[in-house]
C-alpha cells in the first residue's frame, strides 16, 4: 500500500536546494559540519539546521569521532526514497 504522507514528507525535505547540495557532497563520503559549510559557502549554523532536518528524515546518519561529528548518507533510506520516487513518477504504458 502506498504511503502518500511519507512520499509528501520526503519531497518536502528535498525541496530545499541546500539540502540537495549537502546530499550530493555526502555521496563522496562522510563530512563534518565545517567541511560542508566551507564547500557550500554558508555558515556552519545553516548547515547544522539543514542536517537536523535531513537526520529527522533519516536521510543522513551521524558518527561522532572525538570532538567532531561526521555525517554520511543513510543508504537504506536513500534506496527507499528512490523506490518512492519511482512510484510517484511511473507512468502506465501510454503507447
């Protein structure tokens, strides 16, 4: 059964360009807030706010290493998101 609320929630999380850019950077491997901020050209505070939303959506995971927290992509959730998106955008054969 299709969970329309979950689909809408994920698309809402991904409706902000900075969050998409964060996910693109994290595809290359885990990064800390300051590294993300430097690459994005925004403040660490802005990165932290967006990471909180991505964490709440379970799209990224945090790994504390000493004084730093490194963020990475939650591959399982991204796979589920791809499936949700395919469901939304799939079209019946119109030919």
